C-alpha cells in the first residue's frame, strides 16, 4: 500500500498531520496534502481568534483577551479529545483517566497507561518502629490495557516489578495481548519475537525499517551492507549513529577503547572509577576513545585534580599525548 493510500485512509486531522511518509512512494503528494491541511487549520484558527471579541462569540464574557483565546484553545482540545474518544471507544473513560488527559498510548487495537499505587500499612511492625519510621509502604506498579471488544470495554491490569527495560512489552506478553509473530526478518532487526518490521527505504546497501508491535510503530532500524544494525526513535540520526557504532566496534576489537574492564586491568580501584564517572557524568558502562575522554575532562578541568595520576597512566597505556596537569 502506498503512502498516499495509507494517508487518505486516516480520519483524524492530527493523524494526517503527524503521518510520516519519508522514503516511500507517494511522499511528495502526501507532503503537499499535509501542507495544505496545515494552512487550512491555521487559517481557521486565525479567523476564529479574529472574531473572538464579537457579540456572537461564546467567549465575549471573559474580560481579558488572553482569557478568551485560552478558553477557545481549551475548547478545541476538548473537542479533539471527544472526537478521538468517540472514534476509538472512549479510551480515557476505559482507562479511568480525566477527559483532558493525554497520558496514554496505543498498541494495535489496545490503549494503555501506567498506574502506580502506594499502600501504607501501620500494623506490620511494632508501634515503636512505626512511630520512628512511619508506615510500611508497598508500591504496586502495573500497566492497564483497554479496548472495545464485542461492543463492551475489555480491561486488563497487568502487574510488573518496576519501570525498567521494555516493561510494556513484558506486560503485554504476560497478559497474552501479544504473541510471537511469523516474520521473514531476523531477530537482529526485530530484537524480540513479538515485534515485526517493515522495510521503509533502501539506499546504497543501507536499509531502514519501521519496527512494529501489533502493527504500531515503535522505532526505526537501520542495517549496514555487512549486517550491523542500529535502533533509534530518531530517524534522522540513524546513519550517523550506525557509523559511530561500527567505529566503536572496530576500536574495541583493536583494544583502543577505554571501559570499566580496561581500567580494572590497569589496577584502578572500583570506588575510584565510580567516583570519576560520577564527577564527569559518565556511565560506568561507557566505552570511550582516549580523544573522547580527554574532551570530557577538558570541559571540566577543575574536577580532574584528584585523578591526574590515573589519567597519565591511561595516556601511557593507550600511547597518546596529553597535557593534563
């Protein structure tokens, strides 16, 4: 299906304006339609705001001009939400969210939001302990999924241990909402069995895919001619980050990257490495070239004083010249 056909099947102005047809047949026609739609939208808002002080305006009773404009924009937002709810089965109502809330997302036919609940218990330990430390607090976290099924709302609350990793995927898999898919694409692109992907564009041996879950776009994937892959939500940085990853892999194979393991081999203590990383805002899992490390240190030379001896050891070990002092 071409991008133009997919665009014309969308019923919401918001969906049409946010539709990304990059690298697909029909992209020029879609962008022209989006620009025309954006101009119509802006023209309509200018016309309404221009007439907002007239005697027929429902906002004429607000004394300040900014109040009239604010209430007009809020009414537009509420109308858009109401339209979406009617079309999609009232997701806010099903999820237990306020009518103006935007704190939910879509996953195929499902809508979902995150919920965190704290329970305070005063009778778990001794009275003296509770007087000193307060109640025992138990935190429950879960992902709430909702959809219309046979004319009725279907809601699933799936408990999870925490907001770590791909917790939505884990919750949806545990709830039975998603299942492994049959795909011609390898796991190096999809990463997990329930994800799928579709090819967006190919150029000079580099292919870009949209990774999907239940048909919903999640992020982008780029593959190099030799098979190296890189995943990101930012489509425009894919090629740059892929080349950076390939460069880092080469440096690691040739022993030119500085990481936790290499610092330990040089005899640096764990607390010292951790303190250095904390001082300069570096992840302890980072892998840096000597040039990257020197740039970071030069940006904050005052923080380097406790580590000058170790920095010189690194310079000697990796055979590069520095003027740290």
